[in-house]
């Protein structure tokens, strides 16, 4: 189960990086759609990584009880 959580956190981090790159490309080229898509992907990745971290913390807390 922990491997799955780590995998989700890593995938979220990767989505954040990809989103940041896409957002930057949109800014450089003046393409507002690409910029917005990049920002959305970045936020989605941040949420995915955050959720995985929260679940990991909850599991650790439950194991320690």
C-alpha cells in the first residue's frame, strides 16, 4: 500500500512539473489556453501529491496506535 501512495505522490510531483513547463510555454508564446491548461495541470498534480501525503500520514498515525 505504501508503494502505491509513494507512486501517487511522485506522479503528482511529475504533473506539477509538466504543468509548470506547459504554463511557461503558454506565457512565452502568448497562448492563454496552453498557459491555463498548464496551470490547471500543476494544481491537479499538487492536489494529487498532497492527498497521497495526507493518506501516508494517516496510515503512519494508525500504525503507531
